């Protein structure tokens, strides 16, 4: 059964407070989002496969580790996913990067897929799926469906703010995918926004 890890880290909690604050301008929002992603990266990459190698220090030869042959892939759910993905890519620059375009309809709240670009041999790679918001779960479910249709079997989902409704819906469809989130919020409102949340993540990042 899939796990939900809610990161309880004092520095993440301080930075999440800045992200939630309606007065935080986009420039600062992007900067702090990068900082949170850096703090989340240790958990996000905990399961990455490595292989043994040898390394020569200035004093002697010793055991080391290197990434396994098929390097991991970060998959960003556009467009808000890019803010987190770029920061995770800074930590693991060897990763390939895929993009899945998903947009929620303002009236129905249903996700619509509008773009897909994935690296070669995606089925052989470990995928870290990235989206700051998990609200109804519609976008993430569709993204995971798309990845699995390409043969991907190893997916971890990295989220900034998750709603209980979204976690339940996502794990009902994808019980094999672990979720790591910086915050687990209370509920959705009637417009399917997360409460207390941080508003529309894409709008906060890109000032739209
Ligand atoms: C936001 C967010 C998620 C989605 C979450 O994207 O980045 O992808 O909503 O909602 P859900 O769980 O109910 O599907 P949005 O559709 O606003 O697109 P954007 O990133 O282009 O702003
Ligand atoms: N998408 C967002 O960006 N924020 C929410 O609260 C819900 C969906």
C-alpha cells in the first residue's frame, strides 16, 4: 500500500508560512519555493537507485556510489510544477526532465491534458512526478495514467500542499505511488481550492 509522507521540518514550516501569505510577491514566492524544494529533495531522492563504484581520495582508494545506468526522470505537471522541478533539477542535474501539460477547467474542475513530452526509455527510469498542488487529484491521476501508459513502473509523487480529498482520490487510482508532501491541509472549498492552501500556485509563481 502506498505511503503518504508529510514532511515535518521546522524550516519547511517557516518557508510554507511565507508561501501561504497573500502578501508574498511572485519574485519572493519563486525564491522560497526553490528553498522548500531543496529541503524536500533529500526525501524526494531517498529511493534513487545507485551502483557501487570506487573513488580515489587524495589519500587512498575507497568505496563510492554513482547513479544507476538509467538515470532518474523528473516529470513536471505544467505549469506550476516547473517551479519545484527546476529546484530539484539543481540538486540532481543528471536527471532527465519530462513535461505533462494539465489544466483544470474553471467550471467543472476536471483536468484536461494538453501537452506531453517525455524522455527516451522512460519505462526504464525511476520517475519523480512533481506538482505543487494536489486538490481533487484529477491532474495527478491523469499524469500518472499517462506515465503508466508508457510503461513506467516506479513513480514517486512530490507535492507542496495536499488536500485529504486529493490523496484519497489519487491512491484509489494509483495505490502503488508514494506521495511526499510539505503540507497536508484541511479540505477543499466549493471551487475545489485547497483550504487554507496558498491560492493558485501557477498564478502565484508567474504573476498571472
Ligand atoms: C493546478 C495545480 C495542479 C492542479 C491541482 O494547476 O498546479 O496541477 O491545479 O488540482 P487538481 O488536483 O484538482 O487537479 P492548474 O490546472 O491551475 O494549471 P496551471 O498549473 O497551469 O496554473
Ligand atoms: N490548484 C491550485 O493551484 N491551488 C489550489 O488550491 C487548487 C488547485
